[in-house]
C-alpha cells in the first residue's frame, strides 16, 4: 500500500498473464529491447568475442574475408571483426555515459527550478533558453578540434549539450505534478524540498526520465560517430565512426567497403533503430492520449 498525502493507492502484484499481455500490446518495446540487449552483450563481451587484438597487425593489408579474418583486414593488417566488436564497446560506453550525465543534470535543474521558483526559476529558465539557441554540433566541433581528442573529453563536451532540452521538459511536467492535491497537502504540512523531490516529483517524472535517457543515448552515439567520422575522435580507441571514416578512403580500390564500411554502418543503424523502437513503444505506454 502506498500513501501520498490524503490519497491511498493499493498496489497489486502484477499477474503473469498481465506481463504476457504486454508483449502483443507493445511489440516495439520487446523487439527493440531484445536487439539492444544483444548489442549490449556484444559490447560487454567484446574482449572474449574478438578473435584478435584490434591494435595488433595479424595479417596482410586489405585482405578479403577468410575463415581466419571473417571481415578481412584493414590497410595495415588489423582484423576488422575485432575492430567492429571493440567499436561497439566504445560507442555504447560514450552514448550511455553522456545520456546519464545529461539526464542527471536535466533532473537537477528541472526539479530545483520547480521547488525554488521565483527569481531563481526565472533566471535559470532564461539561461536554459539561451543555451538552447547555441548550435551544439558547431560548438562541439570547435571544442574537440582545439582540445586533445580523448574519450573523457568527448563525454564531457557532449554532456554539456544534452541537458538543456530535457530540463525544460521535466520542469514543465513537474509544475503540473506540483499542483496535485497530495503535493499541496505535503507542502501545507511543512514537507522539505528534499522530501518533495524524493517522494513526489522524481517518481512522477520517471517516464519522462526514461524517454530522455533513451533519446540521449541515441543522439550521443550518432554524434560521437559523426565526430569520429570527421577525425575528431580518440585515435587510441576503436569506434564505428573511425571504421567508416577509413573505409570510405578505399571505396575506389574495389569492394573493400562491403566488409569495412558496411558492417559498422549497419551496427550503428541497428543500435539507433533498437533505441527508437524502445522509445516509441514506451511513449505509447506512458502517454494516455497516444494509448487512446
């Protein structure tokens, strides 16, 4: 039993049949989750799945696919399948890290703005509006071009441009939650800001937090691959964008792009599609108007 102010909600344990009914009702979530889970397992297990160390020279340059090298080798004799598997790890690590930092900042800014209100809320939202007018890709390109490219720098830079939009959305929804009777009752009884945030605001915002997290991962992975494609990535880490960048240089030499360029592009596309399917399915689940 859960109590919010004067309202008492009895929580029922979901039955197995209710869990099974979720699958046909929201197949996009199931399909996207299975696909993304598979990609995540591949990323975590890449050191054991990779047949070679992706930085070692294990064959002749530009070998065609063979049983020893299923995707062939690159221009310096490194195994392309090992590069692809390690690139999965890099891309997902950057995408998830950026999304977690961005959503945490969005939640902090949005909830604090709701609770404090007044001049603090007005000033903070004007800063958010000003930040949203800055073209993120252009500024990220400038920052990464002048700083030494590495994974940590890239995560921090991408995180700077991933929180403002979410903060405004969470604040807008949180203001509606603040007008609920149980929240007003808690305020009248002298509840602290920390109590309101922990017990009422944050739990009510979790659907938007999940959707923001999925969208943040998708945008961060795409932006990281774009920067890597432009040569602004850490050269010490394999990634899909780096593979695509180098693969394009050898398109004119023959069919090398089939096993050098196409696999990372397909992996990137499947990852973005899986996250989009989960996001669309959960949005249909969370949004009453879309369900109707």
